[in-house]
C-alpha cells in the first residue's frame, strides 16, 4: 500500500490536473433521465450515460 501511495504521488509531481471520464456520451436531452421513467428504463439509461460510475 505504501509503495502504491508513493507511485501515485510521483505521478502528481508532474501533473497539475487529472481528468477522469464521467460520461460515456454527450449529455442527454432534458427529461431523458426524468423521474417519470420506469425504474428499469431509467437504470438502463443511466448505465448508457455514465458507464464509468459504479
């Protein structure tokens, strides 16, 4: 764990900002993730839009 910590800190000695992907595609239209969606459909749509988030 300490070795991994040192390796990560070494990376940030050369990098000011780390960008991580959040969305898998362009932002959805308003209402695409609305509360009026069926739960299964909403879950599917969230998975399509945010595939990198558990």
